[in-house]
């Protein structure tokens, strides 16, 4: 029962739509009705940058930080309370699931990149560093946020097998694949646009 409460809290905290909240408070804008209709930082930037580029960057950065922290903080608390890694990994998956399928938004949400990176940095800091480098380089070259995110995800998965080749798949790689599946699923419209060469440039 105690574990179920912890899992529920991880999901509920993960579901907090910070991008939506911030844009409603500081820009009087509902990003759920604009752009890609996502609650993530990329859509915050896309929607606000034309009218107020400076505010758009500030709110986008703040959204990234808060979306990462809503995955990090509950896991750190659970880790401090000596819960084992299996519980922590389950919390990580549920935080990403909460962000992507928020209970506060009729189970809609963001793409899971910032929250996913936030939870994974606690378990795989070196892999996240490599993925961030891949994200940055891809973004610089192609200027497409979704492509950069998907390339970074692929690099993360590959590097996790390189750096943790000796760890059983069920311990580390299974949760990574679940998180990756959620993120890719949420990116299906982006993938379709990428194939059709119609994806917007944001970075």
C-alpha cells in the first residue's frame, strides 16, 4: 500500500503542467490551444517568441527546469528514505508518464524530454551528458527540436549499453525502454512531419 501511494505521488507530481501554468500566469496565453498544443518548453518558445522573444526564452527555460525537477525531487526524497532502486525506477517511469498523460489535462501532456532527462540523470548521469551533447549538436545543425530530442534519445539508449554492458537488462534497460517508448509515442506526429519534411524549426 505504501508503495502504491509513492507511485501515485510520482505520477501526480509528474503530471503538473508547468509550461501551461507559467504561460497562463506570465503571458496570459493558453498554449494548449496554440502551436503544437503541447505543454512543454518547445511549444512555450514556439507560441510566445513572435510577440515577446525575451519572455519566451525565460519561460521556456523555466519550464525545462521545473519539468526536470518534478521528476528529480520525488525520487531524491524516496532515495533519502532508503527505497530500493526498483521503486525509484518505477517512480521515474511514472513521472514521465504523468508528464505525457497528465491527470490534470484529461490525460494529455508534453513530450517527456525534460522530465525524462531529469529522472534519468539520477541513474545515468554520463549517458545524459552524452545525450545532451548529441541534442545540442543536432539542434545546431538541423535547427529542429524534435529531431534533436529523438537523436539524443537514441544516443542515450546506445550509450547505456556501452557504459552499463555488465548490468542485466531488467535492472536498468527495461525502464529506459519504457520511457523511450512513451517519448517516441508522443513524438509520432513530429516523426510524421519529419518524414514529410514539414517539421517546424524552433532551436
